[in-house]
C-alpha cells in the first residue's frame, strides 16, 4: 500500500501542473482572440480605405466626365459663326444701302452683285450646320419629327413676314389679302432646302461611314446619297428650264381706279430672258400670277428704265414684261437652290472626317476653285449666264465656290 501522504503530495503535484497548463491555454486563447481582433480591425480599416479610394475615384471620374460633356456642349465651330456673322452683315448692308447704291443691290437680271451672295451664303450655312447637328442620329423618327416641325415654323414665319404687306415705319399696320398673298419668300426657300437636305442626311444615317478609305475623292463616295440628291435637283431643274414649253401669257396692272391688261408673246423653249423663262411659267401655273412678287428687280434693267441700274420711271418703249410680277424665290429656282445646301453639307462632312487642318483646307479650297472655274466658263461663253432670279447652275457654282473660299479663309484666320 502506498503512503497516503505521498499520494496526497502526488495528487497535489498533479493538481498544480493541471492548473498551470490551463492558465497557459487560457492566455494563449486570449492572445489569439486579441490578435484576430487586431487583424480584423486592420482589415476593416483597409477595406474602408479601399472603399473611400474607390468612391473618390468614381467621383473624380464623374466630375471629369461632367466637365468633358460641358466642354462638348459649349464647343462651337468658330469658322461657321464668323461666316454666319459676315452673311448677316451683308444682308443688313444691302437691305439698308441697296436702294442708295444700286451697284450693290440685286442684279436686274444677268450678273452677280454683293446682294446676290446673301441667299446662297445662308443656304451654304444651312448645309454645314445640318452635317454638324446630325453627326449622330440616336433615333430616326425623332430626328424627322424635329426637322418637320422646324420646316413648318420657317414656312409659317415666311408667309407672315413676306406674304402680307406692311406700312411700317410710318404706320404700324399689317394686313393680308388672301387674293394677293405671296406664298413664296426667303424663309420658304430656306425651309425647302433644309427639309430635303436634312431628310437625306437622316434617312442615310445607317449608310454613314465611321472612317474613310484613303484618297481625295473618298469623301464624295462615302456620301454618295447626298450628292445623288443634289444631282436629282440639277436634273429636274435643267430638264424643266430647257425642255418646258412656255406659251403666251397675260397679266393685269391696277393703277388706282383703272386697270390695264398686258400680253407677253412667248411660244418657245429654253429661253433664259425675263419674259419667257420656265421659272416664271412654273410659278404662274402653280401659285397663280396674283400671288407672285409684284416688284421684281428686272424693272431696273436697261430695257425698262433710263435710270439703270437704279429704279426709275419706265421708258416709253419698255416691253410689257417690265410691269409684270415675277417670283425670285419661286418653286423651280428653289429646287435649284437645293444644290447650294448639298455643297454646304459636303463642307460639313469634310470638317467631321478630316482632322488635320491641311487636309480640310485641301478639300475645301480645291472644290471652291473648281466651282468658280465651272461658273466662269458657263457665264463667259454665254452657255448659262449667272442669274440669281433664275438661280442658274452657273450662279450655284459661282456663289457656292465663293462661299467655300471665304469659309476656308475664316478657317485659316
């Protein structure tokens, strides 16, 4: 039998070892828990720091995108703005000073003066602006709706401003006689050109190239549908003006209480003079002779007055057509004006696709001088004289070429 004291001492020894071991285990667990908590806190801090960094980067990116979008919205083509400003200055000049200085007023018939550049310059601007505005077309139907509404607004204001008659500035009176209302005018012509050119641009948006193949003429082939629209307008105009038979026609002049009827003898085709051209014949048939402009500039021609090129009393031997109405913004001549918008939209396409200054200027200047050369050949060979009233093809080439050269000059400046 073992000694109880020894057993007790042994038991007591065993107790002592177990207690120390428990203490060691407990301290180890505490250290492990504390270490885990520290590691977890460090991980939480790192996670929070990463989240804050990500949030800061996101906010910075959003701010940069917002600044970039603002820059894009505010970015304008200074060349187009300057060219538009010049055109408006010319318009004001010829409207206010044209009566005093006949040399800068509209040419009575053949030829081209300062005033004759205003309308084609505006149509050139319309073409360039369409190319820039419709560079991206997110939704075709929405774009067509917007273009249609703007066209209707232009037509409405055109008829309001030029359709009736105003006695200003002496009397604040405005009136419209529906039997004599003028349906055509400047804004109406701009509306027609804008509608046709913009619709072609919108409806061919899926055929629009993102990049051009190398070559000087690649920009022409890339936008062949726009040029086809201009070519169709050219064919319609040239076929009608040279192929349409113009018969004799008559008109009535009201002078106070008396009226007098005049007859103009025609019976011909392809005539480009004031009396028997197809432009006037189409307008007389479509609108009616009472709805045409009753103060045409041809009344200042040599055949009509001794005060040429200014307005004056009619000569005793003045032909009957000197007193007749004529619409300078008529239907057939407005179809020809579509070509001015087509050339303008081409300049806008060049601006979009060619990023180098030299490449843009090479395209613009070469086309501008090419159009001027065609115009000079047609005019000075008497094949197709420059004529704003008829909006002849040589006039289209001359004014569009001049617009292209002036536009390029502003771009260089």
